[in-house]
C-alpha cells in the first residue's frame, strides 16, 4: 500500500517551525521546544518529526528517545521521509526502542523512496557491515548505494566512496570524492577527511585536499555555518 503524500505545511505551522529554529540557533532551547510543541499540535507530520527531534536530541527538554520514537512513528504514517529516517536510526541503535536492524532497514528504504539521500547512505553502511537483510557484508551493493546517495547530495556518502577507493588503492578516485565532500562546507567534514587521508598525507595526489581541509577548518572556526548531519 503506498504511503500518504505529506500535506503542504500550513502557514501558521511553518511560522512556528521557523521560530523554533530561530530560537534553537540562538541557543534558546526551551523556547524552541515550546514552538515545536505548538506546531506539533496541528498533527502535521513535519511538525511531529521536529518535535521528535527535540525529544531525541534534548532540545529544551530532558532527552526522551522513547517519546521521540512515538513522534516519528506518527509522522511516518503521514509520509514524512525524515521521520522515517530518524525512526530508522533509533531502531538501528536500539535507542528508546528495541534494537531491530530489519525494521531500520525497511524504514531507510521507505525514506530513500521519498528522495532522502542520507537514507541511501545508511543502506550502503548496512550492506557494507552486514547488518542488512541477508547478514553478509556486500561491498559491491554498498558502493552502489553510496554512489546513489552521493549523487543525491549526501556529503558523507562521498566520504564513504573515498574510503572504499582507498581500500582498492584508487588514490585519484579517492581524492576526487574527498573534494566533492568538501564542497558541502559542513562542520565535521574537513576533520573526517583529514582523518581519512592522514596515513597518506605525503602522497602528492592528496596535497590539494590537505590544503583545502586546513583552509576550511580555519574558515569554519570563525563562521556560523551549517552543522547538518
């Protein structure tokens, strides 16, 4: 049975979500939680997902992954792809719900069908480490998912592609993937890239990547930039 298509976010709900994000960015987490709660009273899946994130991350409220799971579960019924992804994360980790990799996998598949590139990356991870259905690591299938996720705009998938390329000894391919990951200018990515290439730092093919990482780290340290996962 096809999942419901998410309804457009009503203006008043959207306004509360924007206000919540503004409070969150300013460090006013209790005010952010209040706005997320007001938005979620509408029953809209996008708002319910964000309330779930507040419970999951402890934004202005004591962390409660079980409550987060309930919010995500309801939001998935409304077709919200991010709620599917977030609920999958909880089932994969056994955080607030019984650990259930099979359920997590199905939810990542559902999220990917909504266009969620990060879900494709997680499917790649599960195939690589053998937690996907079948129970055997499959790096070839993992590579296909990472490639799809990278093309869909997920920076961490580019890092995973670079890691696999390094394992194969494909240095130039790895460097190209790392450059694409750095294009996202997301906090955490330059550090992850440096950790990956540190054993190969003296190889000429990675010199440009190394310089770009150090430049980005200096720039990111003084700017308010994206902290997207």
